[in-house]
């Protein structure tokens, strides 16, 4: 069936808005009742390492997941972009799984990385949106992300659904490796089940984001900062923005600010800080204050507690509902996507077909 915009101006807007529903579908599939629905062959018990390989937005999903596999399951985790991984000829422990994340399942570099791993690891796992794709067919295990057809070149709903599948994998790894008590598992599952509702709250920020975007669209450069699993989200926020608005944007680990990017800060540079009120919040706030001391324009994206304690001196804030710590990136992806979308709209660029980019890159 042909996919239509269903009343939205752009596929990207439709796909952003669909996230509560498609994430709900993926939740119903992977976490039915109180069970983790993943193949038995995905047994993480004795693994020495997990390797995650992807390109673009899918790589940032892997980068977030690394924090989960390490923290929740104590599983050493390596991540790489496929174009580097394949030529590096990395040694791989025999007791390891290699995971390939790809919306299309056809990205040439990711497919080549999969072929490299096939003979070298215990199991290859595909996390894909297109279930019939090459990467799905050539992997030992294929896990569909169930996002539905994604048309917009800038990936949105595929990203959050990739994160959900990776989060469920991390929970299974935590159980297999004896790191998660039944109570801790139940709390994580409950947290994931709340996400679609929280996403609806995030989507309702669109009008506010539209206003901020008018000012962001005047900027030459924009920085995104995050710590912990919010760091890869800062990278994804910057990627999304540059892809469709053509404004130069960079994501940085908040703690790295003083090692370089702080040199760029002046009144004209918006700095978007992704910082839920978690155990790293105070650290990020001190980086944010370094920006404000140099007259940077801070947009703080946080929850009620974070905004109440740290918004003084900021240019603007966006308030999200509170979300249990490890899974905040799944929610915070939405304001990042909306900021990119509305900034592109303010600039009048072609949101669904940005210049020079392709939805699926099947050549090197
Ligand atoms: C292209 C797309 C990106 C996507 C990347 C990886 O660059 O424009 O949105 O993240 O390819 O694609 P894949 O299909 O492997 O996820």
C-alpha cells in the first residue's frame, strides 16, 4: 500500500507524531504481559562482548544502547560506524554477538560489516525496520523494530523503535547475566511501558518549539550538549538539525566542552542542553553555567525538577515529564526531532528530501 502523508505537511511530521503508536506496537510485541519476547538463541549469559555496528542515526541508537548494555547487564560493549569497522579488520572474541542496526537493512557498509562478522562471532543479530531486507536475511537472528514505513530521509520513528528493541535486549542480557532482580526488571519494564504516554506529552511541546525554532533558524552554529546516555542523543540532535536545516550543528559530551567547543561560544551561539534531572544533572549544569558565563544562549531541555533548580540565566526551557533514568533518551529524542523539523520549516528547506542526502545508502 502507498504510504500517504495523512493530512501532515511532511512525512517527517507524520513520522514524528506516530511515535507513541509505533512504540506501543513494538512494546506489545517485545514485552507482552510480564515476559521478554526475544528468541531463546539470544542468550547473553556467557558472552565476553557485544559489538554494535551501524551508520548515521542507527549508529547513535547503538551509542545509546552501549550505556544500557554496560550499566544494566555488565556486558562489555563495542560500537562503531560500519565504514570504519569493516576496514579496521577488528579482532572479535568468539564468545560474542554482533548486532547490526539499520532502518532500511540495505546500507552497504553495514551489510559488509555483517558479512565480516558472520564467521567470527557466535551470533549475528539484525535490528531492522524492513524485515525482508538483506541485513535481516543474512543475519542469524532478525528483530523487526515495527516502526512501519519511514519515508522522511531524516530518521525519526525508526530511531526510537531501534532504541526500544535495544533496551529490551539489554534487559534480557541483564536477566541472563544475573544482574537484574525480578523487581528491578519489573521496574524497567514498567518504565518502558510508560513511554508512549510520555511521548504524547513531548509532542504537545510542538507550538513552543515552533517559536524557539524561529530564533534558532537565524543561527550559524548550534551546539548540543549531553552527558551519559544523553551524549549520543546530543550527537543525534545535531545530526538531525544539520541534515534538514543546513545549520552547522555539533553534539558534544558536556564534559568535553572545556576541551574545545567553549572557544565557539558567544551571544550568537545557541547551546541546547539535554539534561534530565538524573545523577549526572549537577555535572551538566556546571557545564551549562560555563556557557552562560560566556553569554551563550542556553536552551535547557529537562524535567520539572531540573528546570526549577537550574534554569536561571537560560534563554529558554522545554519541560518534559520525568522518565526513569536509563530510558530518558527515548523520550528526549522527540524534542530534538521537533527542533530540527521546525527550524527547517522556518528556513524553508525541503524537509523530506534534504539536498545531497539519500534515505538509504546502498553504495560505499
Ligand atoms: C542514511 C539516512 C540516515 C540513516 C543512515 C543509515 O544516511 O539518510 O537517516 O540513519 O542512512 O541508514 P539505515 O537504513 O542503515 O538505518
